[in-house]
C-alpha cells in the first residue's frame, strides 16, 4: 500500500481498465440526486461518466498520484 502513489505515477497514462462501468444497471437502482462516494476513485473515470449522465452529487476519495491527477484533467477535457 505504501507504493500506490508511485505505481499510479508510473502507469496512469497507459493504464487500461477492461471492466466497463455498468451504467444501465446502475441507473436502474440509483437516483440522479443521490450522493455518491467513489472511494479509491483513481483518476475519476466512473465519476466522470456519472457526471456526463447528469449525476451531480459526486465525491471521490483517493490519495492522488500526480499522474492520476493529470489523466483526470485530460479525460475531462476530452469528454467535453
């Protein structure tokens, strides 16, 4: 666990997640006004998808590595 920040600094730009977020299933059970906490959110890919689908009460917690922060900002700009 002590090396998580170093790990994410090394892999943040090329890390590929092979399990997609199941938005259709999620949206059946979770109201758009619900407060959502993504603990361990990394660069925020799930929160970004939720935001794009009008979920607005979103919170993410992660000891962010610089690489993850940069990727989050890049992903957010690309999706806009």
